[in-house]
C-alpha cells in the first residue's frame, strides 16, 4: 500500500501524493535543474549553473514539470517562486541528490579526524618489532584512532577470513584466494646466550650448538621449526629443554641461564639492547624469513585500511636498509 506524505509550509499542512513510479522514467539531471532553480530562482541562472543555454534550460524545465506533474515554479515580483508542491519537494530533492553524490563519490579517509579501532593479529615478536613505529605514526597523524592487538590464536589466517581482525602479521604459507599479502622486510636467524656464557669466548660451531640446552619458541604448535628441519636434513637433532610461547619470555630465561635461544636477528638486536645477552651467528643454513601482513579482500580498497597498511609499510621501511 502506498501512503500520502504530509509536510508543513509556512504553518500550513500540505499533503504530498505518494504513488508508485517507474524509476526508469526519473531523470536525475532534471532534479539537478530543480535544485538549481530553488537556489537561483531564475531559469537562466539555473541553466548557467548546469552549463545549459537559456533555451535548453527552458526545455528541461518543461520536462521537469511533466515528470513531477506540477509547474513547480511561477513568476513572482522578485523572480521565480515555488509552488506548494515545489516547496514540499525542495528538501527531499536536495537530500536525494546529496545522497546520490555520496554514493558515486570516491570514499575518503581523513586520519586527523578518524576515530575507531584497528585490530591487528600478531605474536609478540612482530608486535615488538613494529608497534613503536606504528604507534608513533598514529600519534602524529591519527591521534583519535586506537590500535588493538588481538588475542593470539593458532590460526591467524582463519581469524582474518572470519573478520576477527583487520590485519595479521606473520610468516604465512599458501593463502586462500580471498586474502592479500604484502611482505614487510627480510630477516635471518641468530642465536642469543647470556652475556659471559662460555660459548661466547669459545665460539659456536654446529657440534657445540647441538650439544647445548635449547629454549624453543612454539607459536602455533603445528609442524617442526625451520631449525629442526635443517638439522634433520643433516641427521642431527637438538635437545629442547624448554618450550615457551613468547620470544620475550625465552630471551629473559636465556639471560638467567646457560641455555641458548635461536630467534630472528632484528628482534635479537632489539632485546640485546635491554637484556644482558650476547648474539652469535647460527652455525646452520636456514632460509631467510619474510614477515608479511595479510588482509581480506573486503578491506582491500577501503581508504582507512589502505592508509593503515601504508603506515605499517613506512614504519618498517628502515628495516630493509639497516644492517
């Protein structure tokens, strides 16, 4: 059922007849002419606003009157005046055109006025590496935008697929077709021991490396680590005395023991600035690491997410040039 709509003009209630219309017959350009007539109160000036000659504007007004079933504007002492139906339609037409412009206009993102929260899934290693630089950029460019590090889960790929986070950081194998990936930097593995550990003076060869008690950081609990795969290829194994889920915990435990920890070199240097640790080369060939960020297709072109991803890229740009 279609209902009439009422509106008030100068205190008088006016009933606007609402009936079903074939939208294919509605010409938005004619509504733009009506909007210009409301502002200019002149056919000539309204035409100039839209780039139309006076005859073309007059013909368009005739089509507009036919489309809306009313004269809409009539001549008055001070120029064109709106009819009651014209008055009733002025507001709705202006809103309709504003909404249409909003639909077809490119989405924009203003970091300075942005609010809300960006959720990133990352384990402690990558959080420690990127958060300081990323938060500095948020503070400088988007002070009202907050950052949330999601609770660690076993499968961040699934978390992104299910919408539990905007971005995930990590080292990923094959990804579903709905996800995008961008590498952030490259890294390698090194060893850390406590300062003053005998192996610092004696040197660390492969045989000594295997003989030591190791702390291993187990993140997902799935599959062997790259170190164990490389050792197995040479018919060797190491003694993992302790498994922990966090690199920071492993580094602090190494600093107070004679155990050894193998971890990404950039993180190792960062931790050695704060803990009594010594860095040693890993006496084993292991493929370089390539941490990346991943995100879902639904956010691929969203201006806010594009901006955040660029901030991450910029925050780690120095990693690719640092030694």
